[in-house]
C-alpha cells in the first residue's frame, strides 16, 4: 500500500511581515514541537523577561541546518489530524528561489504572509509572481498583525481587497484571506474573539481544505534510466519510477531510439513479493530482449500512443534566470532533466516578465534574476512531459559549462520548427 504523502507547503512574504513568527506559532498550536525544544524556547524567552518569541525557534532550527552542510532546505513537519504537512523553508531569498525551481522544494500550497497594515510590498509581489510562475495551485493569504489594526473590520476588508486585486492580476486563485495575528494566535488554530465579524476559515482550516497531492500512480508509466548494470551475467536497467506502475509482461519503448522491450522481471529492495512497482520507487528491470539503454533514456508504454511523452528538439520553457548578468539568444547550456543531460541553445526569448508591473513584454534578453519564456533548441529530439506542480520530471535545470546551476526551466511544451522566429545556425 502507498502511504499518503505529506503535503509540502511554503510560507512566503515580505521581510518582517511575520513568516518566522507564523512558523513557530503553527508548530506550537499543532503540538508539533519536540518537548525539549519547546521547553528550551520558553526558558530562553523567560530569561529575557519575554513572552515566547517564536523566531527563537527558527533560530534553533537554523543552527541544525547549518550543521547539516549538504541540506539547504529545511523541512519542518507538522500534523493536522490525519494529514501531514511539511513546511519547506530556506535561508535567504536566492536560496529559496533556487530550491523552488530545482525541486528541492516542491510545494503544493503556499501561505502568503502580508502585514495587514503595510499591505503588499516589493517582496510580496515578487513572491506572488513566483507562486504564479511555478504553478502553485493553492494560495492562502494571511493578513498578519491584524491586532495592530485592532481587527477593525473596515480596515481589514480594505486590506483584503487590495491583496485580492494584486493576486487577481496574476491570475492566482486565492483559497482564503485570513485576518490573523501570528504573534497572539488569533485565527491560526482557533477562531479569534477579536474578529467576531469574520466568517471565513482559520489558517489551519484553510490548510486542511487543501486537497492532498495528486497521485502519480494513475498516470502512464515513466522511468528515466539511471544506470545499467550486470549481476550474475544478467543485465538490469535501474531507475526511479516517476509516474505510473510497471509489472512483468509490460511492453516498453526505450528512449528516442524507440526500441521496444518486454519487462521480464521487476526487482525492488522492499516488498519484493509484490508484482507491481509504482511511482516514487527505485527499481531495476530485466528486459527482453536484453537491450542496453543509455542513462537518461526514458522508458514508457509501447502500445498506447496516447500514453507517449512529447518529443521535440525545440522546447518551450518558463525560465527562472539565476545569474547576475543577462541571458541572450544563442547562449548554450546543458539542460538537466531527470537523469538526462541535453546540449541546448537559447533559440528565442519569447516573453519577459516585467517585475514592476508584472506584465509580459517582448525582449531580446532576460535581465539578471529575471523570469521569462524562452525556446531551447536541443541537438537532438528530447522526450519529456510538460511540467505540472508536484511532478519533478517536467522540470529542467540549466547548468553552465562549470556545472553551475544558472536557471530553472520547467518545460511547458514543444515549439514547432516553423514558428521559430529566430533561426539557429
Ligand atoms: P519575518 O521576517 O517575515 O520572518 O518576520 P518575523 O516573524 O521575524 O516578525 C517580524 C516582527 O513582527 C517581529 O518583531 C515579530 O514579533 C512581529 N510580529 C510577527 N507577527 C506579529 C503579529 O501577528 N502581530 C504583531 N503585532 N507583531 C507581529
């Protein structure tokens, strides 16, 4: 049986609007803190003559994170009844962005924290844009520090309408706008008496309403080849199943070459007695005939055209450009997509997002740290599934020749050769 996965959420917002305070409050109110840790925080707050200061909690998590050198994203689990959530947090804006687009953070829902009095600020707008571009479907707005406005209905309704207008322009659907105080705990886990006029959900109710992540098991089978090895004279093709299921007898197409083989045996470390392996599992397949695919080759169902991935040498991507210098047409990179690496060239820059007014415009370069839609030309046909939230396999990363990540590139479709305005030579 496949256990329901934890729903990953991100908490974003302008600096000082109350992100850290909210995380501490959420963990406390859902009783997700280890006893020792809570006592520690309460103790250190008391010593300083303070009520519990939630950001201390985050500081202590930060220390743990600094010690785990390779971990650049903290995953903070908490429970709501039978649902498990995990807050994905990262130190610093760049790191956060990097994690979001490389898949280190694959959030299903976001809480956008907005200071009720200050309203949306520069980072609020950037983060909202990011949520839109990365395709996070469920956005909950927390109008934090509503205590500062005394939970005054007319002021809060005004603040709500301002935020809704901003998010509406970005075509972000808002699940709920919750007037709250993370510091005092109003409308986080329990309904606040200070906002008797408010009939909407508490933050925790709004989170509980977020549907669990879609199952990848029901989709057509996909496994990118990680490795091919021999064991006792028998060849095995190893990889992680991205989508769907596989069992002995299935007929699979292998990579762009399109050879076809039948699965003779499915091998897995755990539960070897079960005949079917599914998305998320790392397995090894014995194929007949005994073919030798390359690392990066995609395996998919052979007998159903509708179950095949897209195939094109020209790919549209939604680019998150991470370098401090502009990107121009003609530059070359390696596109890393699951276990595959493809040589690509920027064929055209189709639209650039203007971060001041959040509109798409024409442009011949992507500015430093900008967002854009671009077309990549690969040296050969690439098999891929367009990106959708919660799926890592439609999300590419661009690396330069020093192996540095320079951009995140969720693939959004193939581009016909005919519509290429800028020819490649
Ligand atoms: P971050 O930069 O978004 O993580 O913001 P912090 O959580 O560090 O909060 C910034 C400041 O706002 C701190 O001094 C908090 O105590 C304060 N703060 C956070 N939430 C609230 C709230 O609900 N009401 C009030 N009055 N202050 C808050």
